[in-house]
C-alpha cells in the first residue's frame, strides 16, 4: 500500500471506520478510501449509511471547518 497523508498525520492508528469517516468528510471516493483502510469500496458505502458513521462524518466536517476558519482568522490563508 502506498503512503498517504494519513501516515504522517497519525490517523493510521484510528479504527478503520473512523479513518473512513475522516476521508468521507474530506470528500474522497469510496474506492480510494477502501484501498487506504483495507476494505472494499462497497464496505465503505455500507459504513457511510450507518448512523454512527454519519455522525462521525458530521463531527469531522465540523472540526475541519472550525480549523479552516481559525486558520483564516489567524492570517494563515491568503
């Protein structure tokens, strides 16, 4: 498996469903997520429909947005 940004950010230690939720929140394709997480794209699509995974995706998106807003406020984006 090729190295991804997940390797350097420490996300490889997360459980597969949570890693998938992070990647889904980032808008990555299910087939790619399956490859990174070690399951099929079909499994990722099934996980995406589970209420607890959908909640994780919403939480991750909220944190990503909060981080982006903080970065803009700090002058980190030009």
